[in-house]
C-alpha cells in the first residue's frame, strides 16, 4: 500500500541499521514516548538489533496505563448505579482500579458497554432515553477531538442523558516530569506521531531548547522508527538539540487546526493525576464551564460510601503493592526487571495497567520478549 509498504522495506531497514551503528560513538539512551512505538520496536526486533548501540527505554505514552485509579473507581461506581450505562473504549474495561476493573464490575452485574467511538455512545443515548450514558473519556490529545465532538453533538441534539467522565491527559507535561527527575537518564526522545498529528510539533521546540535534548517526531512502521532513531543519534553525536520531523506524511508543524479548535472549545487545561507518576501541572483536560451539564462528576456528585455500597455486592480488594508500573511508565526500569513479570503478572492476570493495554510496555515485552529473557 502507498505510504505503508515503503516503510516496511527490509533492505531500507537494514541500511538504516548499518547507518546508525556507523554513526554511533557511544550508547545513547533514547526514550520512545508512545506505546504504539514500543510495540513496533519490539515486534520488529529493532531494540535487539541495536542493543549494543542504543538503549531504548519506554515512556508513559500509553493513555490507558496512566489513567488514575481513582477515576477508574469512579467509573466502576457509576456503572453500578441504577439507570446509568458506563461506556468506554475496549482497552479501558480491563484496567484495574483499586478494587475492580470495569470488566470485573460488569461480571458482577454492572452496566458497562464498549464503544468504538464516543459519537456512537451519543447515538445510543438518543435511542435509549431511559438510560443515562456516561462515556469514560480517556486518551491523549489524539482522542480528545472525538470526545469534544461527542459533547457538541449531544448539546446540539439537546440530550440530557449523556455525559463524560473525563480523564484525558497531555503528553508534554509527562516529558517535563521525566526530564526534571533526579533519576532521569533520557538523552533524546522519539515523540508520539499520533499526538503530533493533532498538536503539531511546534510546542516541543521550547521544551527541547530548555532541556538541551533532541525531540524527533516519528511514526510506527519499522523504517519510520529507524529514521527517527538515526536522526536522534545524529543530533546527539553532534550535540544538537531541537526538534525534527521524520513523520512528514502525517504531521505538520502546526498540527490539525480544526481538531485543536474543537478541543479548545470544549476543554480547558488543568492539573491531572497520572497513575504511577502523580499529579502533573497542566497534565490533563477538563470540560469548560459552559459544558458542565455534560460532566458526569458534576451530574453525579459522589456520596459517602464505597463501590460495594453502590452495587449492593461485596467487593474483594485487589492488592497491587508488588506492581512496579510507575517505574516502567517513567522509563526507570524495563518490564523484565519487575519480579512479577511473566509469572505473577500476565495479560490474563495483570497486576497493573501496562500489562493490560494493547499499548502497554509490559504487554509488549510479554508478547515479544518473554522467551528471549528466559522466562
């Protein structure tokens, strides 16, 4: 396929691997921010092919993985409330909160449904006026335009039975947190291509200048990833920071202005708690005051009590004290460094979100690297 096959060309990939090896004089530490890039690097064996040349570490670019446990608990309680249907993307259903995941709550009788698009949830709400549909809005800047459109559609149709439980997060504040950490080892970034399709890459220019690091926007195919690594290495070797765009077929400097406009109309930037990372200044979005009627946290204020009281069912707490997801999400350890990886923590029985999500680093290691580390 045009614009795809050429970025899967084995000969071009081998040439880029040779180029990277030739130009590298020391083992640089590069973080890929996006979980989709993590899976691409491991699936195509790029991390192994360059392990003597480049140390690739994984960032917090899995939006499902960083969704705050308290928001998941709130979603569970809403799903157990009579008259409410809790809807979200499929990956979100299996991520555990402090007690239950939405999938586990559904198994106990809660009203939970998967939708591929938040606008489908708006249509469902219009067709089922006897139910209040709460869409659990998660994701980075990539998915925020779609949930913004859902709110605008619901307002235009005068729906009183649709709202969002908002847990959208923003990528750059997490990168700031990583660079500010005393334990930081990151020397260059591969920026998330899908996010930059919306935001553009102009915002990274100040970031790269302040921290003195290269930020290279790249895609997800093997040649995309290798082009990004090669550009990052070239800048590191020549002590050049700044921003480079190696995903020009999809990303422009200014991004998608229409998408930015609809997000700015519906949302405002706020501080946000990230799972494993804590509270990030300007780390997320919340609905603007003029759209408060579509805010599930406003429509359904919390009462005293726990999820078990809302459902009338006994809930057995799940203990995640041995999960090292926070260290994985911030690039401080590789998944295999966690003692539970591959034994106590598997995709079928996950201890933490990075083993659940299709973009999670632990899930990627389990799928592509478990045999190679002798587990």
